[in-house]
C-alpha cells in the first residue's frame, strides 16, 4: 500500500531499472543541476545595468544592480536626482537586496529537492526558481515607478521635471540625459536556470511518469477487488 | 520497451549542448565587460583619409588666403589636436618669476594648467586659506613671508634613470628653495628652504632613482646667512651643493637625512647626475673661478668682466656615494643647523675633483648611456665632451695638473677630455635623442644645433662622429631646450622645445613686456631636417627649463581617492566633516564650523558668529564626479578655496569686522551655481553684549 509520502515524492527507481536506463534517469537530475549552478553563479553577475548619457558626462554614468547590491556612479546619480526630488537609490528595494542571496540559496535547495521528487509535485518545488526572473522585473518596475512618481515637490527642479516612470529596459530620457537600460549577465543566467528547469521537467516526466503509471497499475492489480 | 530505449539517445547531445551554452553565457567577453559596469564605448576611429580634388582646392584656397605655404600646412597637421584628442607628451615647465610650474601639452602646445609652488594663487586656493594656511607658513623665510619664487629647473622623479611620472621637483633660484609636487593630484606638497644660502641655481636635478635631489648653489655667500665684507671673499665666502634626501613613500624630502658639500666660492651653476656608466657621480659647472668681487662703482672691473678673465673654470666632479658614506659616518659639521661636509673632508675622502673647462660655461649634460659629460661653452663656440672612463682613470692614476687654492685636485684636462665639437656662438644646454644625436642651444646664434655623438652612438647615425649636422634658427635668444625625455637614459627622439627668451616680432605687441616663445621643433627625421613647427607665447613669467614626459606615464587621480581627503597630508582626514555631521559649535570665543559642499548647496547656509570670534572652518567637498569642483570665498577676509571632488580644507580667521557676509561657490559648478551661497553673520560686539552669554550651541 502506498503511503501519502510515497504519493508525494513519487516512485523510487528500482536498481535494475536504473542500471538498464542510466541516461534516462540521470538526464533530468543533470539538467536541474545545471539550472542550480546557473542560479548560484548569477549572484556574482550584474542583473541589470543602466547607462546615463549627457553632454557633460562624456564617459557616461553607470548604474549596475546585482541581486544584492548597487554599484557604479550611485553617488553621482543620487546627487543629480536630488535636483528633481527623487529619493536616494539606496532606499529602494532594501528588503529584496538583503534577502536575495538567501532566497537564491533557498531556490537552489528547492530545485535540488525537485530532482528527488518523482511526482508532479516536483513542479511546485521548482516554481520559485522558474518565476524568479519575472518577479525580478516586476520588482524593479515597482521600485522605479514608486520612486519616479513620488518626487519631492520642493526639489529645486520640481517645476521643470514632472513625476515620471523611468524606462527599465531600453532607451529612455529625462532632462538632458538619455538612459539605456538592459539586463545583465546575472539576469540571463537566472533566465537560463529557469529555462533549464522547464526543459528538465520534460525529461523528468519522461523518466518518472512511466514508473508512476506502472506503480499505479501494480497497485490496482494488487488491490482487492471491490465488491 | 524498445520505444523508451530509443528516446534517451538524443537527450545526451542535448544535455551537452545545454551545459556548453550555460558555460558560454558565463564566460562570454560581453558578460565580463558588463560586469565591470562600463560598456565599451566606440571611440572615433581614425580611418586613413583621402582628400578629394574639391577638398584640395578648398585647402589651397584657404592656404592662399591665409598666406600659408606647404610647410606651414604640414606643421599644422603635425601639431593640431582635434577636439577631445589628447596630447602625446606633457611638458612641465618652470614658470620663471611667476613662482609656478606650467603643464603644457605637446605637440599642441596648449597650456593644460599651472601648478602653484612659491606664489599664492587664488584659483587653486593656494595660500588663501586664512591665517593658519600651511602654504603661507611654508613660504616664510626667517619669519618673513616670501610670496614669489624664480622657478628654474623642474626635475621629474626617475626610476633607473627614466621618468616615472610620480613627482616633480622645482628650484627657486631667488630664495634657494625646493618645491615637491605630487603628480597624483598635481599639487605642491612641500617647500624646503636651504638654510645655508640665500640663492641657488642648479636645482633641481635627481639621482637616477631619486634617492637625492641635487641643489647646486650659485652666488657665494657666508654659508648659513653669515656676514663678511667683500675683502674677505676668498677667506669667508663659500659655494655649496646640497643633496636633499627624498623619501619616496612619504613623498617628502627628509631634511634630517640631507646634507650639503662645501665648495670654493666659485659660482656653481648647473648640475646633472651621472647615470649608468657614471652612476654615483654628479657634475656641477662653475664660473668665476677668478673669485672676482666686482665693484664697478669703485672703478673695479664689473663682475661680467672680472668673472670672465681666465680661460678656464672648473667642472666639479662629485662622488656622491662617497659623500653619502662620509655623511652617514658622521663626518659632517652643522652650519645653521644643517649638515655640511667641509672642503677638507671632501678632499680627504676623495669626494671632490675638478676638471678644467672652457671659461664661464653653462650646462653640463650627461649622455643617455652615462658615458659622456657635455659642457656647453657659452663664451666658447665649442661643447667640451668629457669621458667618465677617462675621469675614473685619471682619479685612480692621480693624474692631476695641480690643485686649486683650497687644495681640490684638478684633473689633467687632456686626460679627461674626449673631444671638443665646434657648434657656433653661445652654446648653453644639451639634450639627446634616440638616433645618436645631441641638441645644443646656441644663444647668440639663436639656433638649435644638432650634432652627432661618437663612441657607441657612432653607429646610430649616418654622419661622422662628433660633428655639427644642422643648425635650425629659432626666434630668438634660446636658453634651455628640451627634447622628449631627452635627459633620461632613453630619450624618445620625438619633439624638441626651444625656450626662446625673446619673441620680439613673433606675436602681436603686448606693450613693452613681451611673452617668451616656446617653439616646437620636429626632430623625427635624421640629418638636416629639423623644422620649427609651432610658436607658443608664454605670457606668464619667464620659464627657464622644462622637461617633457610621455603622457601615459602620468597616473593622475581624476578625483581624490576618498571623500574627506586632505591634500596636505595626502590621506583621509579625521577632521573632515561628513554629510549629516555639519554644524557650528562654540567654545568661549572659539567657533568651529563644519560644512559640506555638494551641488548646489553648502550645509549649513547660515553661520552666525560674534565679532572677535576666532573661527576654524572645515569644509568637505562631498563630490565624487570628475570636474565637479567647488570654490568657497568670503569677501573681505581674503579667503578663497578650491574644493576639488573629495577634498577637505580647513581655514581660520578672526572675525574682527562685523557685518553680513555672503559666501559663495567660486567655481561654476552646476546650473544652480549662483544659488550655491550662504551668509556669514558676524554680530557686532554692541549687539552681543546685550544678550545672555552663550556657551555651546549646535546650530544644526
């Protein structure tokens, strides 16, 4: 009789079956492993860049967002932003930046868990990692919008620069600045990780679905016939 | 079963592909560049140009209208810098009586900036930080403010005989001082005053690793600011050369490890340190070996005649490594608190030798390999070339032609002379290139002479060794000259500057006081081709000597490394006010103002103090963007600061004149620059006494 736990984690692969079809069972685990590595490595790469160009900054100003910190000309950009009454960038997404590494580590472990769960519930474990890139965009947009729309009305240039939503991807402009924003390598690694997980599930299902079906069939055969 | 077996076969290559893709994503160069946070920018590409017939016609028309010949067009093409293009070399020039140093780009000859050394200068805020300005303090001599200098010879710091771009030294002839400039922020860090002598000439010259900065004297005096009548000249007056010990890690001269060498009262002139073959020696010229004391008013021959009477003066040959040992062995005496190796010590220790040189010469310049010392005749149409091998041999063999009145051995002229080369009238100074040529300025001929070196240089050029090759006229009265890194162990052979003293008709007339003329010569082609390609008027002092360094050797800071940087100590200053830390505090009549400057406001904007308060005012420019410089001035109190990004400055004054004083930012820092101001309220004593006595108030 299958327990609730067995239903949850799905059937185990019998030794002889694993030996016979090693590749079939290793593939999903390997792809998940790749996804996890990509996700982990993404911590060390920038997720998002913005370059600001203006005549008096011939070398441009740069803003680089890692999942847990901001680098680049933050100080200078904050200095300029004070003219239009925008709050310092350091005040944005403070929780997200503090939690991101832990969240990524948690996703790392959950995806590892997904490799050991051979039922459809594995998808649930991997869901945070799959949706992470979209959540990142949503969060970035939220903060940009919040900051852009809540300018201090007493700022020096508040009469000439009205509240606006900065462009988070592609070309935008504010005052004499042109802004160019794009995702960084870290973001694409996270996207790659999510894509790997989706592909991994194809092989996951291909490997474990027959076992589940067989187990169900066996259970049906062994079960006493209802009268 | 067969079916399921077949499926995983194509999964294997797919998995490999995925893994490969993932690793590519990690190591793609683009990703790495992005990680730097700096996208690579496309720089304007210099494509080979083709001039169309139409453009040629246009060029010809302009040239004819402006009366330019083809040589002029070529000269323009060699020197013109399009907007945004950087010069290849930086010329550090003495600013003469302006007391400053000028930095000029070569080949464009555009003035990049001046660096204040001996003269307070308001734009740089140099010497305008109130009563306690350390700059003002460093410009005092015997308690007197001496607010100018006659800057003469700049010397770039060297490592193994080559410019390293770290420091610049400059001598003040009028007051026997030496300035030390740090080339990270291009600011003067130290001024040392020679306590032995009133004036000097041969400063500054560095030893090949900048262990010492050499300062040769000039007009003999009684060392240590002493007095003796001219009748006692021979007995009491002395010359000297000083070895200033440079501490590279501190970026300062260490006066306690420095010493001087007493010399006979001949007027020492220029100096140069030996290198490579002649490392361990330095050489100083002299004139007035006659020890003439002038007195034209008494019917005596004037100095100009008396000091030029003999046929020979003395090239001083100093073994400075031996001198250093003698100093370290405690063989120096103190004069006016400064260590001096006395003449008898130098003679006994084999530190000092003389070699005869044609009378009243000017520069002594060592060839890049250190083999030869070239002495320019000034009053003699030759340069006299000495060989270090022959000098060493003559010293070893004691090949003396005699001793001077003070007992200094004089090496036999013929034993140490390599050759004499006739160049023309008034040879003064010599520099070198990488093609085996030397270049000597001819003051009276108003020309630059190119001549061929011999010895190991003979194979580098097509000419006979030790021969005049070309004389290019310059306008006019050339003093020093300077080729690109032309006094190092590896000259570049690229450009040459003629520091022409008179410009006469070269520029528009600017009243009776005319600018000097820095002329740029193209010395790239060998042989007789050596045209003047640019004239550059210098209308701020009479520069004396300059050195030209490859621009990429300079590792200048774009902004100060940390916010709160004190340029005097070249370190972060614990007193620098931080953002949020501003305010005004009082202790009795002592007031401390802590202020920050950031586009476009000072914090605080109102400072309220009382008449008679002694104010210490600290400002940090909490800026980090390149060129976001602020100024700060208080009218009527002689205060103006230059607050470069990150810079911290402290100034102080006594608020002795009450009133309402606007202070403002003196650099056009931003669109709201005019709004970057505030008020200093100095309450009159009458208004203060009617109020209760304040103790400590934090206005913030």
